């Protein structure tokens, strides 16, 4: 073999060999980064957490452990619809307070809730 062929084989070998080693290092860094924001599960016992934290806990500890510690995800549906109605003069609620009245004209923006405005 001539010198040029030997150098080509040497450089090709140097380019191919580190690929599996670098792949393991990158995968390890990603795994460490993914679980970095999750505290020990006892810190979340009995709490209601946001959806990304809940999914991270399930991925880190498993669904059975999360259920055993009574950790719940924040529910999307709540007892009130937290947006305003009547041009920012009322709020969408299931029932109006005593000091409020049900505005029938603007209730269509609240869906199944009532547009409650102050008297």
C-alpha cells in the first residue's frame, strides 16, 4: 500500500470508531437533563401538580408510585370559567354571588356558565 491509502484508512477509522462512544455520552447527558427538575417524590406527596410535572413524575417513578403518594394532575375543568364577559365588566361563573346579577344578553360567551355582573 502506498502512503496515501494508509492515511485514508487511518482517517476513516478515526472517524468511525468514536461514533458509538459519543452516542452513549449524549444519551447519558439527555437522561440526566430530563430528570434534573424532578424533586424526590416525597416532596410531592398529596399535592396537585401541573401536567408537565405530573408526566415527569410518572416517567421517573412510575404510575403506581405516583398514585400511592396521592399525587394528582391539575384538572382542566374547574368550577368556574375564568374569563371575562360583557366587555370586561363581568365574569363567567356557574352561579352568581348575591351582589351580582345574571346578564342574559352576554351569557353566550360563557358557554354553560352565567355572565355575572356587579349591580
